[in-house]
C-alpha cells in the first residue's frame, strides 16, 4: 500500500504551535522527570498528566472534525516529530476520535506510528482504537494483520494480537486463537502480556472457549499469558 501524502494540517485549524502553547500552559515541569522515569526514560515529557493533556487537546480534537484524512495524517506526523511524549498522546487521541475519516490505505501510516517512538502507551491505543476499527471497516486489511502477527517487530505483532480488543461479540475467535498460538512461545514480555490480555477480553464474551483454548495450549502458553487470560474467570 502507498503511504498517503499529508496536506497542510493548518488548513483544518490543526496547529502544532497552538497545541504546544496549550500543553505547556497545563504542564508541571516538576513532573517531567518522574513521568520520564515511569516510561524507562524512553521519552522526554513536558510534565502534563493525562487529565491536563485531555484539557489542552480539546481544541485540537474538535478541529479534527473539519480535517481531511491527509490533514489528520499531516498533523499527527507533526505530533510524532515533537520530542515530548504528550504530543504523541494527542496524536493518537486525534486518530482515535476521527478514525472513520481514514481509509484502508492509511494502515501504512498507522504502521509508521506503531513502529516509531514505540512503547505500550501509544501502541496499545493505536492497536485497539485505530487499527481495530480500520480493519473492521475494511475487511481486506485482515491480510495485513496476518502479516503483522509474524513480524520481527514486536509492536506490529502486539498490534495484530490486540486489534480486536473492542470487537466484543464481533471478535473473530478463530483469528484470535490462531494469533495466540502463533506467538505462544515468544519470550518477549509484551507479546506474552498481549496474548493474555486479548484472551481475557474475549473471555467476557465466551469464557468457556477461552478456558478450553488455554487448556488445549497449556504446554505452549507462558505462565503470564495463562494468568492474564484466566484472571477474571478464576474468581
């Protein structure tokens, strides 16, 4: 698939300088170092916690209503280019709110965000609330998920496992179980955790099927995956 060509996001009222001013106004610089430490010092922070980020981002999220897909992508590219992590949070929130504006070809843009400045805090939001809805609206993208589950990039594989988190009764159980089996013996923590999380979520719909799957794959699934999958079923 071809990467989209972003247009000037400012045409839709999306302004990265205005967003920076808003975020800096609600940030507490004394919180920047503890927040960076919590994220293993992978990223810089302004020191704006989640409620403050949501408040500062309101005009940006509202402006997304007027934006074309290219303008949204262009602005999120600006967010991903900023050194402070709060900008990526706003970019992910903007995509989540207006994901219906995107088309199937934008899966490549989402892949760029998943594989750039990657960590669970942005990847999980993109997986469940951006990739998931885009795949659901464009069933042909299941082929992309089938490729991602075998990827050497753990974040693409994690996304494939988690993309159905919001599907509830519409979950494709065969695909979920197939992906879980495919990476069941993966030593990576973030993969093992994702398998357990995805199974636990589906257990809300079909607890007996999840119990049966875990039992049938007991010798392959990690202890972490099994504990997460059965967490609410053992109570």
